[in-house]
């Protein structure tokens, strides 16, 4: 079946530091890949997505590149802010047949805390 | 635009009580789903639907029922609440395509005592 593995947190950084959150996946077919962000007390919001190999998703200074050869979709940001403190989820969705069709598979989430 | 609307935001139940969590979306999405979020467990799929009249089980369906009589609404019923169902519940909707992201509601925080 499909699965997503994220680096374990929590991650604590100082403002303006560089961020990487690792994400690797296993899937049948050719999945689309997503990063979601969840701020305290809120639902998940789509941060960025990539739908095919070598695509780069970007939003709000965050970037992630769909790497089929390494089955990875690592999230990066060059300079984090206090307001980036949240939980980040990597996820995949596939059009492949079988019981996984159309379902979103999530990683466990990574808690990011950014200090001033 | 309202997007995905969940009610109530908070609920406290006693063991054995029943209740319905409401979910409505105004984007005409075919696909709707319910997740529960527990500390250290990420999000787990409870039930999902690919259109009106069509529902199916996810990873953790026991103790929950769903129905989909309209495109817009997808209520989740707890038949006899148990403390193990204390969780935060999220409803989400999307187009039924592999490249379509889910749109989430703001959640219902349920406590069963």
C-alpha cells in the first residue's frame, strides 16, 4: 500500500534559519504530492503541491521538488519566521487502481517551532 | 466562500451517548471524507464518499456511520460514544482526481467522558 514517512520532530529553529523537513514515500502508480500546514486550533491548509516528477511546488517562500528517483518531496525554506511555527504534513494521492484510489495518505506530521 | 463548514466546534459527550457531526461544502466536490487526528497518530481516515449515495470505509470505521444524501452534506454519526473516540475530527472535500488537494474544515474537538 501507499505510505509517507516524514522526519521526526519537533524541529526548533531561530528566526531566519534554513528549514528542511524530509519526506519520502512509497506508492503504486504515479502519485501527486502535497505539503499541508496546520496552525494551532485550525484545520489543515494546502501549502504546495507537485503532480509529476521534477515538478517544483512553491508558496510563501516554501519549496519542494518531486524526486521520483529518490521517492522524496522534501520541504525547504531559506529563512523561517516566527509565524511559520506550525505542524507540517506531507501527503500523497494516487490515481492508481485498487483500494488506494483517490485516498490521501498522510505522514505523521512535523512540529516546527521558530524562536525570535 | 464558505468552503468546508463543520459544526459543532466543541462537544462533550458521556459514554454511550450518540451524536452527529455535521459537514457541508459549497464547492460541488464529489469526494468527501472524515478524518480523526490524535496526538502521535497523524490523521486517520474514518469514512469517505465519492458521490451522493456512495460511501465506503477508511482505516478506522468502527463506531461511526455516514451517509451522503446530497453532494453538499456528509454527516458523521457516533452511535454509542466511547472514551477512545475522544479526538479532533476533520471533514475534507475535493474533486475525485489524484491531483486534487483536499480542502479541510476547521475541525470538531470531541471529548467523551
